[in-house]
C-alpha cells in the first residue's frame, strides 16, 4: 500500500472537519507543557471545538480549493501547527486559545479564517476580545429589560402614593 493511500483518510478527515466550520484557528503550540495542553484541550472540547495537531502537508492538501487555503498562501503551514475548529461559535476557539496564551507565552496564533475571512495574528488577538454570543444576548436582554423594570417601579410608587392619598 502506497504512503499516499495511507494518508488520504487523514486528509479527508481534516477536510470534513473544516467543511462548514465557522472558524479554523492555526496556532504554534510548541512549548506547552502537558498540564497546559490537557487544560486547553478540555476547555476547547467543552466549548464544542475540535483541536488537533496535523502534519502541514496533510492540512495543505485538505485545504486546497477552500477558504482555508489562505493559510498556505500566507505561508503559515510551516513549523509545528495545530488547528482549532468550531462549527457553531466562530470566536469560541479564539477566546479559549487567547486565555491559554496569557499563561502560556509559548502558544502563538499564526492566523485564522473566520466565516471565510482571513485574519493574521494581530487580527485574531482583536477577535479574542469579542464577547461570546451568550454574553451579547444577555447584555441585550439586560438593556431591554432595564426600561421595563424602571417603568414598573415608577408605576408601583405612583400606586403606593395614590393609596395613601385615598386614605387621607
């Protein structure tokens, strides 16, 4: 059996995971110790993200003809690389990797493709500051609920004053 035949299932696996992904983040993971790597993988798994180390040649082949081919065009598929893939929350892997990078200086962003748009390492760091979808929804609900709560308080105070005036 030829080497190419052995590697084709891995290429297909990468392509399948990246297909329809909201984001794919490429990082240089060198220097992470076992505890940091285990914690990172656990956090990504809990957020519904895939994280795996693949050979650059296999990723290059899997990304051909997709939005993720930009990684190769930008020359990022050199040196040790790991990818974090999210199908649902586009910024989840970026936020988690960024949090880990604060304690593990050796973890470096190479780039990301988020919803078809390429971001370099600086762009990825900017994306890391975007709150999660759930946080944004709760802020929106809080801002919508605040005026209603205030109106209810005012109406309650008027009702209480009205009762006192009726008794006098």
